[in-house]
C-alpha cells in the first residue's frame, strides 16, 4: 500500500493568510480543506479547491468545532446530534465547491480540538461518523484510539495518520502548541520512514510507540514547511502516492 502525504489547507480568512498552500501543493497527494468554522471563507474554499485541481491533488474536508476566534483549538461540549449537524453543514459547503469543480470529496479529517476529542471520546467519534454517514468517504485519524475503533466499528474506511512535524507524548497523544515551531527536515523524514516501514515512532521522552501510517501529515504553517514536505516526499520516494 502506498503512503499518501496530506496537508491542512485553505485556512486563510479574509485578508489574513495562513500557510503556503501554493508552495506545498507539489509535494502532497491530499489536501484537507478548512470549511469555515476555524479558518477559511467561501472565497478561500473555492481558491483552494481550484489550486488542488490544478495540481492533481485530492481534496478532503477539514471541519472544526465552531471556534473561528480560537482557530478550532478550544474544546467545547456540544450534544452529539448538534455536533453532527455542525459537521454536515461544513462538509456540505466544501462539497458544493468540489461539485462545481468536477471533483469528488476524498475524505474527512476533523480539525484541532475536535480531532483530539474524537480520539479519546467515543460519543464525539460517533458524531463524526454520523456526519460521515451522509457523505460515504474515508475518515482520517490516529491508530490505536477511538478514531480507529469507532470509525471501523461504524463501517467507515479508516486512514491511519502519522504526523511528520509533531511530537508524541508517552501515551501516543499529539503534543500540539499554539504555533508550530520549525522542525529539522532530516529528522522529520527519518521519523516518517520509521513509522511507515517499521510501524513505530519515538515519544518526546524516548519511548517507542506503535503507530500506523497510511497517510502522513505535514502542516503548511510550520515555518520551514516546504523543506519538511520536500524531505518527507524524497524519503518516501516510490512509496508515496
């Protein structure tokens, strides 16, 4: 199985710019496009879809909790049905732009706090599945968490995601900071190859963790994102889809 490289994109809003989407496109195979609740707006959604189409990059939805001010990184308690409706609303908006561009919705990957909540809370993961039921596409998430157990139990294709530019704690949870710091491209590439070929990675304290890497995420807002993406792509070589 080939490993895809994905990137969160389209997160600019109005006059505010986030990440170098155009620069990242040549190095990735799938774009997770923001749907307006943590970043993006209708104009940026359309532009990002068109940019992806011009590079032959598949597009998935990157929906969030309704937290534009906090960039979707603050947890909220929302009833399951309401949360599912929030996600359907966002994914449906992106799908409209994809339909207009003659493209298919490729997958769904929750953003930020929602991603973390769904990894540990079955009720939240079920709400994600309730929304995904409408669209019938794969779901991205972390292996060995509620992402995998709930998504697969609900009958969804599960794409296990590994993060090239984030550290993991000893329990396998992602260590997410307010702003992404620069990372060593060579180290990131080595970590990715180990995850893909050996199914393991090293925690921030040096412990070995079991992981699965069907797809590798490289963030566009890391200061040296292009260098990291290039190094990861080169390291994966022919195994990169």
